[in-house]
């Protein structure tokens, strides 16, 4: 079952997310209790926001158990990482990232998905998707999902 979670957005509370350890043999994976993970999903309040135009938006999600650093890259049009992709695809990705960056505001309740990465020794989410929650129960339901899945699938 554990191998099936590698490319899955695993629902995690900040408490569990911050306890992830990098896999020494594979720099793109992390482990939780020996289970390899590469992607995560969390829900919480946006409590910090630092925008560097044309470069990135760094923000923090607080779910009540801790804070998760998140980075949304905004440099798709200038990054060599995207040089081999179709230019129209890159423009579309850049446009979507710019739109998300303008929508993410302090106090929003957001569901964030992305790759688990490390920056300066801190585990973070490199954002691929953000959904804004309007249901006041979204965070509690996420907590319940995390507890249920932790016992059933992740441990």
C-alpha cells in the first residue's frame, strides 16, 4: 500500500507534515513512518504572504496544529526549467499562477496541494493547486480525513 502513495497528494496535518524526513537515497521523496511520500494536501488559514513579482509568492498555511510554508512559483516565462515545453502551455501555466497569486490573501481558508520540497532546511509545499474553501467545516473535515487516513492508509 505504501508504494501507491508516492505520487498521491496525501492529506496531512501540519504536525505530521513538519515531521517528514528527507529520503537520503531519493532527494525528491520524504518519509513518514517509513512510508515514501512526494506530494501533500493541507487545509488552513493563510497567515503570511510575501510576493516577489515575477519570481514567487511565499505564504504560510496554519491548520491549528502548526504552520506549513508554501511557495507558488511565478517565473515560468523566464525559467530554463520550462524551456522544453510548448510556449503556449508555459503561458497558460504562468497565467494561472499569476491569477492564484493575486487571489491568495491573508485570512483566506485554502486547500493547498503540491510537491513536498525543502528550502533552507525547512520542509515546504511547492504549490501546484490552491482551492479556496467557503464551507466553514472544511478545516474540521480535513482534520477528520487526516486522522482516519493516518490510521487506515499512512501508518
